């Protein structure tokens, strides 16, 4: 019996990109501002890292969507989407705050 294995290429690439995006996103909050305050052209390193993290997060989500469209393994596509979303959410920290408040409100019912 010959079984066909599902492709996992886009899911794996998306997961790796999402992981790098989350790491870069965490760096913007973990490194002291004095290290990131140096100007690079017209922006600071903090702004450059923030934009990079958000862009990589969007790329991870895009790869996850394409992986689902190409009927690849859904678990890896889901992981890529969650990592990309988390990287973007760390940059937009108020989203996390709103989600925490929503969870507390819904648990009170």
C-alpha cells in the first residue's frame, strides 16, 4: 500500500518565520531603551525592530493561509498563524490588555 504524505513545507517555513517574529517582538520590550535609541537613518532601532516583527508576523500568517489553501498539514499552519498573531499582538500590547479584560469578564458569568 502506497500512502501519500502531506506536504509540510509552507507550514514549517511559516512556523519558523513566526518564531523569529515573536523573538524580535520580544526583543523590542526586553532590551533597555538605551541600546535601541541609536538612530538608523530616520528611525531608531526600536522602530526598526518593531516594524520587522510586525512584518514577519504578517508573513507567517500569510504562509499559514497559503499552507491551508494548498491543503498542507493544518497543525503547522495553525502554529504559524498563532506565532505570527502573537508577534503582532506583542507590538500592539493594548490588544493583550483588552483580551485579558474580556476573559475576566466572560469568566465572571
